[in-house]
C-alpha cells in the first residue's frame, strides 16, 4: 500500500510514544506523524521507536514515512525546553529546530516537514516557507507543507512561492469539513491529511446513513469514516492506543464499499462532508 493511506498520530502520547509507535507499525502502519513540540509530542521517542523497529523487527527507516513539524513560539510551552532560541531570527529558529528533529529521530532526512501553523504575520510565514523550500532543495525534507491553515489565501500565497505538497487540518463537522481548503487541495493535487475527524464528528459517527454503510460492509462506524475519507482523497490520522483498533484502521484501505441498494446512504454522507 501507499504508506500515506493512513497515518499514525503521536500527539499527547508522551511517555507512551515509543511503545505505541512500535505497536502501530507492527499492526501495519507505515506512516508516522510527530512534531518538535515538547508541549504535545515526544519526537525523541519516535526516534527510539524507529531504532527498535530496525534492530528488533528488521523494519528499516526508509520503509517508513516520517512526518514532523516546526512549531512556532506561539505553539510552544515556554516552561519546557524549547528546540530553538526564541530571540533568534525565524530562519535560525527553523534550522535549529530541524537539526534537533534529525537528532531526535536519528535520521538524515524526513519524508514530510510542515509548518505547524502560520506564523504571526504573513511576512513571517513567507519567510518560514522559504526556509522549508531550502531544506527541500537540500534533500533533507522530501515533502513540505502546512498544518492548521484554514485560510485559502494563505495557501495560495505560499503555493505561489513553492508548491504546497501537504496540508494537515481538522476535517470534521465543527468546521463544515474545511470545504474551501479541501477544494484547493484537490485542484492543486495537494495531499490533504485530516485529524480530529472521529472525536470531532459524533453526529457523523451516529448518522443512520453512515451506520447503514458500516453494517453493509461489516465494519465499524469508525472504519467506515476512515474508508469514506480515503475514497474522497483525504488521508486520515489515527491516534488510537488500542492495538485492535490500530489493525482495523490499517485494514480499511482494503474495504470495498458497495453502493448497490445504499445509494441513499452514500448520497446523504457525501452531502454532509462535501
């Protein structure tokens, strides 16, 4: 499978991060998301997991898609050790953070590097984007992109300077399924990754149409949401700590959803999310 059909998210795992990443990969995940943000992530433990997977399970780093992020000061907890000096220029903050990332992950490159959010001003965001472009030119970041970016105008401005390849946003009922950004990503062939989709969308998970689709395919409602999102061209993040759910989440890529006799259900679900 493509490693990015579904991604294992490591936010808020803290001291459990290494063991959970190992478990997720052993259950079939081949893409891992983290960030150089001690407030919510243990990027260093992702690195520990990568070493354990290679040494004990012969799963090589190059067989995995590793994505991480530069987190601006606004997203950091200043009571925790920062990965850069807050008084340094933005370009230095990013290069310093990226050096820490490579050390944490015990690797020489990342498959995807994102701005965790736009910076305080459009000018600062553009400056940061230029640094990511340089890292890509140096072969240190294979894909570059942004997270928590819901203004299409910001995406368009960045895209004009260097192609945005990844957008990772909340895709859930509370923000109307981020329709404008999803449309922009489809138009420009940008990988759109979704997080908070299950926990943020209780109405969809309990919707009769979604339940009918899940029952017909003999899968859980959560699996149905993930599979429908994949068919919509969206890459879901899963942050489950349950190994059974890990396996079920990976298995959704092979699920065939038959619309025969369920046209009404698919129509209702698509009307909700499109």
